[in-house]
C-alpha cells in the first residue's frame, strides 16, 4: 500500500486527493522473521484521468527480495472545507 505515497510526492501540500485501491496484488517470496528492518521500494510511474498505478518491492538488508506487489487506484479530490 506504499504506492499512493510514492505518487503523492508529485503533489504540492496540502494533499487534495485520496486514492482508494481498486486492485491490490501481493506476492510473498520468502519469510524473514529475524530481519531487523526491510526496505520498501515503491514506484508510481503513471497517474492520469483519475487512475493511479503503482508497484512495490520489499528487500532485506542483504538484497534478498521478500515480497512484490502491484496496485491500481482511483484518484478522487478531497472535499475541502469552506
């Protein structure tokens, strides 16, 4: 679910959009319960006409791929108070 934060970096503050997930797919490649930290690499290469796409990969410190995923979101303007 880190794909929308990757896309949100392109927007100026304050954030005026939300992007509920239409589709989320996650694949787990290995179990690493003893890892102290994991790196999340999130990309959102395209957002157009209210659709936002993204992908992510989770890595261990020594470069082993733990999980990968893809997400399709619909972007919707937030109602701003008057």
